[in-house]
């Protein structure tokens, strides 16, 4: 495969103190290089200013947009979202709602303890991260260890349709499920170094205090190896290219011809019900 040329300007300083400019593998004249450098710097500067202008802040300090979204739910009478700096959000009498940044976090934390809808939204959006602060993948077992779940009943339907109960048992089952899927994908690809991502969609019943996660197989006739190695979607794109554990429209048979997947109702669904799984070679 041909290497794609890099459009980024490269600058090298020689031991003699002379600066050399390179673009797409070609050395430029000094004047040309300086001009391109200035233009690229200007573009980066404008992009940074634009990004900063669309970022929620508190007295100039950037904050996650989720903070503003949640706080709008706590203070719904006015469209605060038009004001990007939360230090300028004011009460009807004109006094600031948040005198310091810690007031923002305190409002969110207090709301999560008293309002189940807010707590549910925080949980689903990953506000409660695991202890290592990972953001690429929220560890669902670290979430359900939160004290807010102490009185919950935990139910998991595994890939074989069996029901598992209890917080510890459910977490152990999730770990085993992740290890099983990862090892199956690894074996299908014939590679040891892969990354798998599990995006779970459990049902949080806060009224009855029930946590339920359904990992049942949406089409047991189609194996993980079928999906990874021989699956194609309606546009004949290989599953392996897309890196999603989604039930394909067709399976390439031993003869090399595509075979329609049945039942058709399962096509396009997650291989395992309430979890969207992606994989990539690391």
C-alpha cells in the first residue's frame, strides 16, 4: 500500500543554525517555507479560537459540556445555554448562581442524590468513572459499586439465556463475557493484540431499584467468527473492515457465495442484545 504524503510542514534546525523547511518530502526555499509556516499557524490559531468560543467555561476555565446540560435541567426557567460562561449565570436578583467552581460540582452531586432522573442521566453519560479515570470505556462494574446502588437488585441474562442475580455474580459474569468475546475475536482474526470496546445499555429501574442487563444472543446460529471473518452488510462491506459486532446481512459461504442471514429480524442488531461491541487491531 502506498504511503500517504504528509501535508504538515516539517522544520529542521541544522547544527549550523540554518532552518530547513520540508513539505511532502520536498525541501522548500526559506521564503516559501516561512510563508507556509505563517499560514498554518494562522489556521491553527483561528481553529483554537473558534473551539474556545464554543466551549463552556467558568471564569475562563473550560468545563465539560455535560455540566452545562445537567445544570440547565436543574435551572430550567431560563435558557442559560446561550451563555457560555457559567460564572455569568445569575439568579432573578442578579446575583451569581455559582460563586466558585466547586459550587457547580456540589449542585450536580446533590442533585444526583435527590433526583433519580439526574442520577440516571449522570450514570448513562459516564459521570461516575472508574477509579483510574478512564474515559474511552466506562467500567460498568465500577458504576454499580457506587453506594447509590446498594439497595438495588441485580439481574443479568447471559449469552446462553441464563439468568444471573446479585451484584458480585453479575459483575463476575460481565468480566467472563468480555474475556470470552475478546478471545473469540482474537482467535477469529488470528491476532493476539486487539482492542475490544463494550458499550452497555442496561435498564435502570430506579423506582423499583432494579438493574438489569440483557446479554442474550440475538442470533445463536451466527457465530462470532462468522461475523468477524465472513460477514457482509447490505452494501457488501466486510464486518471486519467496520469493526462492529453487528449481525450481518449475509455470510460468505465455503463456496465463496454470500448466504442470506435468517431470521431477517436479527440483521443489523447487536450480536449480544444490550451491548454494542467494536474491535480494532492495536
